[in-house]
């Protein structure tokens, strides 16, 4: 039922260009919303039974909770794939391309981040704070222009992996089911992978599984983004230096790779202390402050990420066809 390698490549290319042209389709319920409902339903079934119990019991429940959510979501796409496969190769190809289209979010990430840029360029700092609050979990009410710009750039750089590179890699590995599997895990992490009293143990497996799935894509994305900086009009030499030096300067084992490449390319410093839920959280810095962070760096970061994603896609296709040309 899996398409041949060249067909998956063509389906991915079609999905990619549809995403670039149209972004997230507004005329259907996005699958991530469906995944969110699945998570909420299974959470209601699992979490209340282990709340307040030992860490071991919470982790065990979180393990089965995650497996049920992932199985339910990927099962939908496996069933749809089987349905379209029975209708013929053309319809199965269209289904694969559409699945790739709805799960890639390159244009969506750029669109939302540029709302912050447009508000800053219009000197509407309150609107800029609101728009960036839609993208980040940190407190934004008192951020200045530099703080807003930094938060937005960090989100753009970090999500280059989650929104494009990783989904693309898992699509080339497993088609619609592969990309659905990755997005299921990624959505689980975003909803229950918090280190707070409620989810510290229950969401542990979801968070760790997301780390595992992003391990290779995050490093590939950061490395290739650094190498591509010259093509975007920035410094690959500086980007590679900061990437190698600061790629682990984050609580997450994966988040700093693309942030470091971006900071090095733009000659700015990211990271540092931020406020979350009214409390300051100390974080290491990423990059060197060769110049102040400004609103224009949001547009520059998007340019770098887009180009890096495009180069990643080409290299992934070459590897796919070289290793598994059937």
C-alpha cells in the first residue's frame, strides 16, 4: 500500500508547493484539531485515575495514553490510505500529496510570525505583544520591541524543524501514515509534555518520544541552515561557528540547533532569561550580540528558514532515492 520512492517524492513536492501557495486550508477541520480532541478524550479517561498517585503509576498510564492517542490518529490515516489505494494509484497519490500539504506548515509559520513583524513596523507594540503571545508560552505583556522580536525569531527558528523538516522526513519514510505519526507525537508533546505538577510524570513518555523523533531532523535542519546562510545573504561561517558552539544551550535536546544556526547567521543573541507564568526562568544565551535585535530580523529569520527548508528538502530527496530507490 506504500507508494514507490519516486511517487512519494512527487507527492511531497506537490504537497510542499500547495503549502507554499495556500498555507493551511481553511475549508476543512485541520487534523491537528482532531488530534487535540482525541488527546482530550483519552486524557479524561486516563489521567483522573492516576492523579496524585506515584510517579511510576503516572508514567505507566501516560505511556498507554500516548499509545492509544497515536494509534487512533494514525489509524485514521492508515484506513484512508487503504480506501484510496483500492480506488487506484492516482487517487492514492492525490491522498498522499494532500496529507503532506495539510501537515506541512512552512507558510503558516511565516504568516503568523510576520503578523508580529507588521505590528512592530506599524509601531503598534500592544498588537505585537498579542500576536507574539499566540506563538510563544512566555509572558509577553511587558516585552519591548527587542524582546518581542527575540521571542518571535526563536519561535521561527525552533519551529523550522517541527513545522517542516521533521514532517517532511517522516513523510518520505512512511507517507501519510508516517507524517501523521510524527504530528500525533508532536501534538502530544505540545499538550501534555509540560514539567508541571499535572503533567511531569503523565506526559513524560510523550515528551521523550518527541525528543527521539526530532533528534535527527533538528540536527539536520540546524546544520543545513548554517550551510545555507551564504545563499540567503548572511554568513555561513559565523552560522556554523555558533551552531557548533551553542547547539545544546537549551533545556530541550533539540530546540537550540536551529536557533543557534539562525542567531549565528543574523549576528544576534537569542535565549536568556524570560518570564513564564509570572516567574523568571534562567536560560543560557545563544549567539553573539554583534548588533541589537530588531523587527527586521524577523523577516531575515523567515528568509533563512525558508531557504534552509528548501535545501533540506532537496538533500532528503537525494538520500531517499539513493538509499531506497523503489
